[in-house]
């Protein structure tokens, strides 16, 4: 997959070189879409002088090239574009509110867009952008070797219960109209999760924090729900799975079912808690439902601060955050979004990709470019882990709207995504009772 990247480094970047020397604007460019395997073909590359930049998104390459060039096996996306207006945009606003740029291509939550007023867009909340200055692999399609599956892990994965998952999803997304962080619905969801953790025999704690309530809701506090299962052989080693249970929409106090975002991930944490409470584990497992994610990851930031203060971050072997895992449209896949900050973080992204290839049918894509969910505070502070998110999340029309309902969720797909998180926890160490 790095081939796109490497091949493009062979070309010069006249726009960049020329910009300092001349005041005149860079010549316009075209943008084409070429399949990665076609692009990797040597003859295509050799005919491609005049290509300035290639951006790789999974199995597709976006090629930015001279207007005069064309690719018979590619698809022209745009012509006559000013190269200094090209940006990679990540936008967490609902579809209808996505303004301030013209999107040319999108995949996995990344958009290649023409931005005419970058300074203005930078000031917009829930949007991140950076200029396209050179070739880069934005999302890498994992081609790691599928390993021989561990029978113990396979056996555990067969114990995942889709009926229980669906029941949890419904309890969160259908029993109350909203789980907005400042509403009574948040309290209701918090109580449900707490009740389950207690029933499962987990060491259960509700961690309260102050919410930032800008709306005219009930203005209740924020609550993370934490459940711990102690390991029997290595209790001081921890594996964590977390998801935010708060939701949002255009009218969040009254209606924000948040089935996909993020009852899907929270129900995942609840089902994993059920699953792992039934087996003995060598290492300790932490299950966390965060609130306040839609307020700049308020809950997870508080939680991470506590990990650091108690030194638990040093004992955390891996974490995984589930955020939006129950929808697919075009790509039956999952994105593992980690960090390139440390060797351990990089290794964890690779490990999750390998687990995905070994234990699931999902097309796994990885990225080191992380943004906008509860994985941020963990990765910022050097812990190893990743966000798991459906590849097509930005094709989901009801994202952050009051129509993000249960009916649009795909339970079998979600169970496949859950297998990946379960495999990571299971690799951390499980012991099966002899006859269970
Ligand atoms: Zn979310």
C-alpha cells in the first residue's frame, strides 16, 4: 500500500518549489480516482509524469495531476482546481450542516475538499482540516497475513450473543428519546449500564463529573460508568474497552436516539462485559461507558486524567474505543484509528489489523490520523490502543440527527466488529473453566 506513496516521491513538486520564487498562483490541477492495484502497476506509473500528489484511501488512490493528463483506467473527479485550495477535511457535523468546502472525494471520514476560506473553516467547531502538501497514505488497507486462529479465542467469539447486544442497543436507543449529556435520558442510560455491570458481578463505579450544559436541558451532571473484572493470574495488567453513551442531534434535549452514535458501541461494551464475566481471565479487564463525548470528550478526558494520577496508565496494556459500529453501506469494513506517536502505539494498530484479518470477515483499514472521539485523550497521553469505527460512518445520512434510529442498524455487521474488540481482550489472557 505504501507503493502509491513511494512512487510519488519520485516526482518533483513544482507547486511547492515554485511558490516561494514566484508570486503567480500555481497552475490548476485535475483530480482523478484510480484503484490502488491499477495505480501500483508499473506501466501506469511510468505513463504518469505530471502527477504531483497521490493520496491513498484504502484500495483507492486519489491522484492530483496536471490538467492535461488523463487516466483511461481512472475516473476524473474534478478539473481546473487550484492546488493550494486542496485540503483534507474531517467534519463531525450532520450532513446538512457540512458547509464551507466542496467535497471532491470522501472515504472513512476523510474528505478531499476544495476550501476557499481555510481561515474561516478552521474556526468552525467539530471540523479539522489540513492542507494537502504531498503524497500520503491517509488510510491503509491492511494486507497483513491471516494467522492461524487460536481455538480458545475462536471458542470465546462463538459465545458472543447478538440477541443480548440487540437488547442493549434497544434499551439505549429506544427506551428514552435522548441520551444527551445534560438530559434526564443520560441518567436513565447511566443507571441501565450500572445495573448490568452489577448484575454481572463487576466491580462497578460511577464516576461523576461536571457537565458543560449550554442548552436548556435538565442540566444534570456527567457520569462515566466503570466495571472492572479482576484477572486471576496477572491482576495488575489491564485491558480496557470503552464507548461513549451520550448522544446528540440538532435538538438534543428532546430527541437524540443516537442508535449508531453511539448506542452501537455502548451496547458492544455491555455485551463484552457479559461475555467476559462468564470466563476466568488472567489479566484484568476494564469496561467503561463514557458520557460527555459530544462535548469534546469530557468524560474520557476526566477518566484518562484519573488513570495518569493513579499510575494505572502504566499498567494499561491496550485499550479499544468503540464509536459507531453498526452501519455499512458500501464497505463491509472497519477502521482502526491509532497513532504513529510511539512504537507501542504503532504496534497496537498493527496488532488490531492482524486480529481483524484473523478473526473477522471485515476489510480492515488503518490510519495514524486520529481525531474526534474518546481515543484522543488516551493516545495523546501515550497509551497504546485505537478507535474502531465503521468505514462508512460518513455515509450514514442520520449522523448527529434525531433520525439516528435502531431501524437503520445492522446487527450482524456490529457483531463482526465486536469480534475484533473481543479478540484483543481475549489475547490479553483468558482461561476457560474445564467444562464450560
Ligand atoms: Zn460518537
